[in-house]
């Protein structure tokens, strides 16, 4: 059993398949996790902590996971396995790696017993037999198809801290989620994205239990739609792997872009002079996580105020996010940049001042992460006036850069 992005013992078909084969063949089950040097530091630490917990406390896995480094094909071949069960990785890099490993092991030794999704990428098609390019029809088909049932019993409270976090969310914060999820100053989101990224919980389990708490149908639907967005982007990237780094909409290949330099550095460090953007980037740098609403604002600012390639921002997020997921990251960036599948229209350009005022009216979130603005009146923070000298001056004039972005868009229409 080769553990990858499936770090749990519950609802785990690949682990169950390995146990069944071991029992029937009377051979020991080897459970291996092979570290990936490409994983960013924040996610590496998360994985290390999770593996340590599983190896110490999990009822089914304690003391059984061998953590090692090296080329996966060579590590696995040295074990001389009859079969290596995995949870499929549909990312471009994962598919390339698994082809290499399968070639090294030979025959049909490497076998996928599950995926990371409620409905595997590549499953749903339009009436024309093609993949979906727009989210809403995809969601309708996805919802109509229904997820596979949970494999085995659901965990009990106290079995797994990640599961306990999920139960806490559906019991206390899912009620009101539809509205509170956009307010970065409150704890209104589930914070389950990192657990999903490393497979500490499966979306099947989440879908099976989301309605078990006190939340109403509207809040449950709002959260379900977010889970489906993850699956939509995975489906798009699986069908079009080149869009991991290239525009989905090729007409944007002709758009004039600025060259990355000091402005990219200022954006990454949270020194743009736009408080809501800087707060988000500083939260990311300090914690490895950023509120989703602020991610959109930061992405819009980089692509439409600074006119930099969305790939620059996507690369920085890939290097820092604790919940980094290739499909979600790359295609969320393309959505914000206006270049992607079902993208936000290019002319939709977020105004950082009005967005900060709307979603952080008292500047609570801003001053938490930009302490040099503590004590400044919220109205002044949002208007970017009377700010202390210690805070950077605005990199750009938003109104002027908005006009410039629209002019560049008109040139390629």
C-alpha cells in the first residue's frame, strides 16, 4: 500500500484492498509513504504532523507506516511487491509519476483502488460527449450523478482530530455559512481545504454527513457547491493538462503583460499599499493559509492592477499554501485572471478599497495582519488616507490601472 494524498484510515478503499490481499495471500502488508521534495514547506510540515499522528494514535495504522525518501519506482521495486494499491492521483505530475512507477514495477502491479474525489475526473460528460467547460451545468450533472457511498463505517468523535474538526464545523459554523464565508475577520469557513489536499478526509464522508447538523438547506448547498468546484477544476485539468500553465482561453496569449520584478516582490511580501491585499499576503506568509475572499482580491490585484502573468501568482501560492492543490490553485487563478474555464469576465476588476470596506468594514482582519494600521480609523484605512509613514504608499493608482487593464483587453477582443 503506497500512501500519497490519502492520509487517513477511514473510508479508504486502497488500504482495504491491501489488507484483503495480505490476508488472502498470507503475506505481510507493507504501508509506505515516500516523501516528495517538490512539496512546499507548509504542506510538508502538515504531512509530517499527520503521518506522525497516524503512526502514533490511529487505531488502524499506528506503528505500520514506513516513511522514506527516494525515487518511488525504486523504493517500491525494492519491496518486491505482488501488488501496490494506491489512491489515484489525477494531476499532470501525478499521472506522469505513476506511469514511470508502473513501468518500473512491470505488469499490473500498480493498481488504483480509489480517487480523491466524490466523482472521478473524466467521468461526467455533456450530451455531446465532451467535458464540461462551465461550472453550473457540471454541478447539475455532478449533483445528479451522486457520490459513491462511504466505504466502511464513518469515524466516531474522538477517532481522528480532522474528523472532529469537520463535526465541529457542521455543528457550529455551517449554520450561516452562506453569508459568513465571505467575512475574513470571522471564523466562517470550514478550514478543511488542507485536510482535503492531503486526503485526511474524503469528500464522500463530507457529503454523507453535511446534512446531519443544524444547518439549513441553503448553507448545506453553498458548501456542497464549494466541494463541487474542487471536482470541476480537477475534471478540467485532467482533460486539459496543458492548462496547468497555459491559458484555457488562447486569445489571452496575445494580451500585453508587464514583466515581473519589484512589483511582484512587493505583492508577495504584502507591501502593495492596499490594506486588504497586504493583509491577505501577510496572513499567507505567516500561516500558509489565506481566506478565500481575500485570495480572489490578491489575484485580481496581481493580474489586473499590476498586469502580471497569473502564473506568477499561482507559482507563489503553490510555494506557500498549506492547502495547495494543483487543479484548484491553477484554475482559480485563471478564473480571477479571466483566462480560464467559466472564468470571471475580464472586465470584472475588484476594487480593493470597496471590497475591503464591504467585507471587513471595521478593518478587523486588516489590522490583525497589518499591525502598523492599528489605531487608524477604518474609514481612513479603506480610503487609504491619513495612513502612518511606516505603511507603504500604494504601488499603483487603481482607477488608472483598471482603465489600462480594460484597454489591454479591448486590444485582443
